[in-house]
C-alpha cells in the first residue's frame, strides 16, 4: 500500500463521485423509464435486451439474409469472405446465447424479494471511464469504508453514459451480493442493470486498494 493511498472512506469517495458527475454532466440520473421486469417477460425490458446483445443477433440475421440473396442473384460473383459466413454466424449466435443466459438470470434475480439496502456512489474508471457502483453500509456515516462494487452497462458510443443513476444515493440489492454473484440493484424503484457480477472489497488487499484508488483519481 503506497503512502499516497489514504482516501478510501465514504467522505473522500463521495467528493470524487460529485466531481466526476460534474465533469461528465451527470449530476442528475439519466435512467430512462422501461418496462418493469417484475410484470413483463424479460425480453420486453430494454436493459435486458442490451444485456442479451439483441442488436448482434439482428446483425447476424441481416448478414445471413443478404448472403441468401447474393447466392440466388450472383452465384458466380460471391465475395472472398463469403465462405467464412457460417463461422461468423456461429460465433455471433454463441455470443448472443451467453448474453441471453445472463439476461434471464438477471431478470430472475431482480424479481426476488428485496435484500439489503446500502448507500452507493457512482464512480468512473480513470482508464476506461466505465461506470461502477461502489457500495457502503447504511451505518458508519462519512467514515464508512466501501464493501462492494458492481460495474454497470454503458454505451453505445454516442451515448456512453445513458441509463445511469444519480452519483450519490441508496440502493436495494437483490441477490446474494457475494463474489461474482448476479446482483441487481434497485434505485428509486428502477433497476440499474449491471454488466458483470458483484465484487467484494477488502481494503487490506493491495489489489482492491489499487482498484479503489483508480476509481477516485482526479480527471
């Protein structure tokens, strides 16, 4: 642990969250209304459609439709990459299948009875700008230390920070909130869909300390 790594309490991290939100003009939540996963099938929820990579499946289907058309109209003038299309399709379908499985699991977890309520801060990776929720217990005040993290979905490129919660608030977690578990936070009666599993924070770990420090580095 280096000498300059000292700001790891809620107080210092909240200051960083506020500063980062102002820098990216994210002082107010950008979560858009979407279908309630507790009342509709998961594939009707916009955030889960993104998690399932629905656009990727659409692109693959369009490519296959164009290929069928090309075979019928220009059978002797096919592009050189055409023989690789079955492999591209297989890879694309596999990618989507993994996304669908994760989206289905997130929907199932989001429908569970609400779990623990925690405080959260929205912080961005210094290197990638990826958004992370950093969780704190309700007790402990400004001196509380972080207990867990959850990366959020973001993108597309032109709207990287669309569908993010406010920089500071409270969240109710559905799921186990253990290492790599599927955990879904409800914030103001709306889900902030994660991109990966839950991560626990141990400030005695040099790795975790470096990660926390990277999140609160100044812009």
